[in-house]
C-alpha cells in the first residue's frame, strides 16, 4: 500500500481527538488563551451543554487581521519561540484553535487594545470561510457552534447536556481558583449564572467562592519551600472531608493539573486521620523552575512530569503534616452546624395519646422515695488504672503531677476548657471561655495512644523476629536493584533484606509488630511501590496501621466512668497532641459549640 500525505483538515481532526475531547476541553483551551492574553474579565456562555454553543469573551490584548489568519493554523503561537525548557504560559502548542475549527463552526472576532479596527475570521469543518473587518471592542470573542458536527462519531461519546455543562462549570472553577485576580462569569440557557468577582491577592476569598464559606472556616494555610520548589495553598482539617476527590485542586506554575503524584501525596499526608473512602479538601499550588517540570506530556496539558518526583512528594506530605500538627487538632465547624440542626427538628404533630386511668405509679406528684440507707451519695466510681495523662504544663512531668480538683480548673486557662460532666459514660462536657466542648472519650484517647505508639515507631529501630530459614523472593533484577537502595531504611523498620544472586532477595528478619507475615508478598508489594513512586513507605504504613489497631483496643473504652481529674487530664493531653481533633479512623473526637450559637437556640440573640 502506498504512503501518502494526509490532508491538513484530516491532520487537524486527528489532533482534535487528543486536544478537544469534549466541550469542557474546548472551554479550557479558550480560557487559557484569554488568560495568556492578559485578560482581567472572562465571560463564558454555553447552550446545549457546550455542544450547540460555547462563547468565550475577554478583554485581553486582542489580535489584528494578520494574527487572526495565523491563529487558525497549526503550530502557530505567540507563546514560545525555540525551546520547551522555559514555558511560562498556559498554552504553547498552537493546536487548540485549528483543532476546534476542524470539527466545529468557529468564529473569532478581535481587536487590539491600541487598534482602531476589529476583524473577524470564520471556519467550518476545517475550511476558511472569511476574514473581514468587524465592529469589535478591545479583546477577543471566540464562538464555537455545533461542536463535532464534522466528526459525527465523536458526538456518540459525549454525555448528556447536563453532564457536559457540569464539566464546563468544573473547568471554569479550576481556572478561577488559579487566577483570583480575574473576574469570571459563566452563563447560558442551559444553566444558572455563576459569577466569580475578582478577589485580587486574597486567594482564600476566591477559594471560598468556589468551595463555599465552610472551607474558609476549616482551612489551614500551607506555605513551605524546599530546594527552590515552593508549595502554597490551603488544606482542610481532617474532619472536614468529602466522599470523593473532586474537591482537591492542584496547580503547577499556575496550570491546573490532574497529577496522580500530587493526589497520592495528599492521600499519604492525611493517612490515619481520614476514614477510608473519604477524601481531604485541599487547594495546592506548586511553583518551580519551568526547566524542572515537563508540561508537554499530553496534548491536553493536564499531566506533568517532575524531574525529581520524590522531592515534590516529600514536600507535599511534609508541609501538610506540619500544618496539621500545628493547627489540625481543631474540629470542623460542620460538626457544630450539624448539632445545631439536630436541635431544630421539623415540627411533626403527634397523634393524641389515649387517656390512661390514674395510678400512683404514674402520678407526677407522687412523693419522692428516699434511699433505704438514707444516703444521697453517688456510687463510688471504678478505678481508672493504666491511664497516665501528663498535664499540658511543660514544667511538670507526668510522674510527679497530681490531678487538680475539678473546681480548680477554669475555662479561660485552656483551649478545650474545664470538664464539667460526663454523660452516658462516654461523652465529656467541658466549658470553655466562649462556649462548650463535647468530647468522645474513647476516640480522643485512641488518638493519644496511637500518637505515642507512632512516636515510638520512629524514635528507634523496631524489634524484629529472625526467620529460622531465610525466605528467598524471586524478582526481576531491576526490582532487586531498586529495592536494595532502601535496605537500610527497611532495616530500621525491622525488615532485614539482602541480595541473593542477580534476581532474588533474601528476607532474614521481619517486623515483630506484624506478627506472622507473608514476607514474599510484602517484599513484592514494596518492589512495586519503589518502581512506581521511588519510595518504600508501604511498610511504614502497615506498621502504623497495626499501631492504630493496638491503640483502638488499648484506649479508654466507651462506658467507663471517669473522675473529674481524669477528664481534665484527657483534655490537657489532647491540647498538646498533634491530630487530636480526630481518631485513627478519621472520626471527630470533639465538637465545639460557641456561646453565641447556644444563645440563638434560645432566641437570646
């Protein structure tokens, strides 16, 4: 079969299959062009989920007739010249407009800021229709109609109009978070209008516009730097989580990305603080030298490749954990909101109760029955052996500290207040300076025990059990090479391995904490992890999981009655323990109610 040159239209349609997958892809490319042009106001209008109409208007630098003619040609761009090592713009491939013009009806009207006349160019199915003068305001208006009319097969793969409209909304939100100084307006016949005013340098205000006011109240600021790579943004407290990862936003040099390395690092940073199946809410922005990241991995530019991925992962995990240790112990405000809502149940009329004949047992005026022994004293509480809780005061050691009387504790002295009562043998009620705190004693002590075990895990070499007969694990030679680079690190965790020929690893010791373990399966899993992430943290995660289980079984049980001094000791220890706002399973350990909220319940404010 003879080889022949493809037509320009077919080449553009092939490129469109990679760049323009759905209306949201076209919206992303057009918004990126507007931002690269310096726009401070971008308006997006849609109809039919973006399939019938997608219009993007901006007040950017605009184009003249010569620019318009080149803009619809492949690989014509104003953003790069000779190299891909210093890309500082969102677009650079010069494929978006010709790709859209090859599969849809495209029209572009534009006028330079310093120009007098505007011009318009139109294409349909890859064919140029006209280039003519046009009355235009400074800036550019790109209008896309009948997307994929030239490639009907692509239409079959699109979702419903509602789903496509939602995808465009998500795209606009991501771009808006990355550029808080730009005003975005999204409207159309198929949606309610979304308007995001510019917030200037207040990045958190823009994030709150997108993610809601609750995120602002539950966000922790992230600001870290390592080897000329800076990480900024905000992460939610662990108890403020969602059922999917749609509320995790990542940006690299201002570019919204869907990078599995970044999202894996977020998941690792919140390990043991968020329940399984739940996801943290986070907005992270990474800034680094463009030469250290490859954004040309895919035509859609949503994937990136870092020159040193392990450095980036370590920066994200370390920064988030440091922020959680600093400010992550507070409970999410959603817990208090939920409690307040439960105090306001919807009115439900009750069916009238049939009248019962009078009896002395049911009479509300029956006389009080005095105890037979004449004593009103409460039953003595059971002893609370095994609980050692040091005070929050650093100058007093745990061994010499004697619990103060309940009356000596004053709410103003401590963030979690002073214990006032224990209800249902499980919940501690404490009074703070401006409200009250309700603590789940089992969940709180579970976190304290786990943090103590975790500290012990990382403070010394873990105990190991020597295998009577070393287990030989056959692996590809390259996996053995990679795994042996982490032999010393694994040895500190109790897993002693050594090379056994070119394609095998000998396991001589396993962590005693794991008990009877499948050494072969563990080594293979670690080898896969090293190959994918260049890290062997899986063993550490397994050990922490065991520690979490031990903490759950070794902590204060529900139903245990506690003395006032024990409750206060628990509160003081929570105040100095990182992550005490949630247990090992991610459930909140306490809920705080402000006095103003309580007063509103009683109509006092």
